[in-house]
C-alpha cells in the first residue's frame, strides 16, 4: 500500500481498529458463557488479522478486496448471531464494502448481502419475535448505507475529475511555458542575427573592401593613399569592436553617445571615407522617437548604405530624417544603377530590415528602376513602442537585395 493511500485512508484504519476493540469489549462483557462467545472472538481476530495482512490493500488491489470482503460478510453474520449488541459492527462493515469496491452496483449488492447476513445473525440470536424489528433495522441500515455510499462516490468521482483537470491544466501550462521559452529563444536568435548583420557584418564587409583597396594601393606604390586607407581601416575595426562589445552588453549599438541624427551623421561620414561616395544627411536633432525605435531607423540606414556600397555604384547618396503627419520617415536615396523590384534575390538584408520595422509597427517601401537609382523609405509611428508584426505589406518591398 502506497504512503499516499495510507495517509488518505488513515482515519478509516483508526475507525476500524476502534470498532474492533469496542466489539471485543462488548463481547467480553456479555452474560453468555464462553462456550457460546468464542465464535465472536474468532470472528474479530480473523477480521483483524486479515485486515492487517492484506485487507488494508483492498483500496488499491481488487484481488485483496475480493479475498477480504467475504470475511467481512461472514463477520456481519457471526457477531450478531453470538452477541446481538455487536450488530453495530455494520457501521464499519458498510464503509469497508464501499471503499474497497470500484463499481457502485457491486457495492450496492454487497451492502444488501451485509444487511441480509446481519439480519440472519440477529434472527438466530433473537428469535422470530424480533423479525419485524430486524427487518426495520436492517432495511434502514442498507438504504442509508447505499444512499451515503452513492453520494460519497459521486463526490469522489467529481474530485477525481477535478484532480485530472488540474493535472491536465498543469501539463498544458508547462507545455505553454516550454513553447514560450522556445519561441523566446528563436526570437532572440533572430534578433541577434539581425543585429550582427546590421552592425558587425557590415563593418567587416567594409574592412574587407578597405583591405582590398589598400592592397591595390600597395601594389601601385601609392603610399599616401595607403596611409589614408589604413587610418580608415583602423577606425572601421574600432567601430566593429565597439559595436561587438555593445551587443555583448545587450545594448543598442550606435546609439550610446548621442541622438539618432548624430549617429546618422557619423554613419554617413564613415561611409564617405570608406567608399569615396558622398553621403549627405538632413536630420533634425530633436527626434521624438524612443530609443528602441531610433535604433530601428539607424539599422535601416546602415542596411541601405551597405546596399549602396555593394550594389548601387552611385556617385552620391542622401539620408533624410523628417516628421510627417504623426510619423517619422527615414528616406535614403542614391543615384546608382538601381534594380528591378520584381526580381527577388536571396539576400538577408532587406528581409531582415522589413522584419525589424514590422516588429516596431512600421512600414518599408523600396522604389527602384534600372538606371534611375533607389529610394528606401522607412516609416515609424511617432512615439510608438515596438509591438506585434505589422500586417501591412508593400509590393515594392518584397525584394531582398
């Protein structure tokens, strides 16, 4: 018998022990001689020994219950037949029947059997004159035991259903917690992937380009240009190191020193020094966006200028940050070769850019034509906090470059 079952039924065990003790005392106080009382003692001893040996396992073992319950019915017959006053043993016999029986129908039949056995025992000890009182007593006992047993069984059934529902709820909560944890890990990985692509990866790409140009200057013996290349290369490496440290510290790279306008000016200046392509910035210093939204627009500018450097072949580019009708618009324009928006490519940059804007509740429009340059326009609601991905989609923004 498990410890949990023992604790759950401990009061029944105490009730059984007390009833058996009281039955033995009443039997001992009887006025009948020993020769007529010993069957009652034997019934008590057999019942107690059987209960201790295997009867207490009947709550969990149908086989133990099947072996113990017949002894219970026999005791209900023998005890009243020997000492009529011990008929009160039914107060423990009926609970034992209902507790150790799984089906209600079986418990009702066994209760009737107990009532019949006890009635027969009373008739044997009291004679035919007590027939009416015996029938009345046993009828009330059986009906009361069955009514109480059915009610308690229904309560126990409801408790078991509730317990199962609670377990299912806990399992569901755990499953949801695991799913949320997995989703959070995936979301954090995507965020880190975007941050690394928009910061460290772009700086490393610039360093590679500067290294290639420096190698060309070295081959052509252009020491003055080589010195300038190395200076810009060092600055780019330091910027990559700073952004890497900022990412490790879970900060927002590029926004640690001043406003979004200042970060855009620094970005344009570095792009001009690295590539020779003139980038002008028109941005007010009093941006009303929160810090996270400013980081989103800075990443848009970094990605757009990275595409200008890698693909556009332009002579100049312009970055404009301006408020429009309760929104903040960042527009990056170049005069390069342009591209066909209807021909998607496998690049991650613009796709990650659109995802970042969608998470912040913004939109992205990319307009381009072959030979006419490209315009990247990102829009964020002024003062909006990052929220759920936006459902707005623009046909011209469905291109990865």
